C-alpha cells in the first residue's frame, strides 16, 4: 500500500501549491489544512502532516516555497516562482504530482 500513500502525498503537495497560487502566494498552516480538507484530502491530514509537507516543499532541492514560524508557533508558507511553475505543470518536481492536462 506504500505506493498509494506516496500517490496521496504527492497529490496533497500539488494541492498545497495550488492553494498558495489561489491565495496570491501566502497562507498559514491552518488555512492550508482546511483547504486540503475542502479538496478531499481527509484521511490522515492534520497539522503535523501539513507541516511535514511544507518542510518537504521548502527543501532546497525542491525550492517550491519558503516557510517561517510566526509568533513562535504558526508556520506560514510563501510560494516561489519554481512552486508556481510546478503548480501550473510547467516543470516537474520529484514528490509532487503533475497536474492533469486541460485542468
């Protein structure tokens, strides 16, 4: 079942990037969590999962976003140009699902 879990994680990360594009570039982890739930990622999605995905997307080899901790407790994510290109399907980033053609 590991293959399907990886598929879900990759799709969840694509949704995160799309949420950031839709929000004009920046969101807090709480809003991202709610957006994931709204787009059907209900199983196993909690604040810890969201944070892990944000850290994954911010790693230098991916460079899809940058994060910061506000007030010592809330993670904020801001999308990069590379993240926008990935969300739009112009580039492929390992660990992030490619968007369907023709959206």
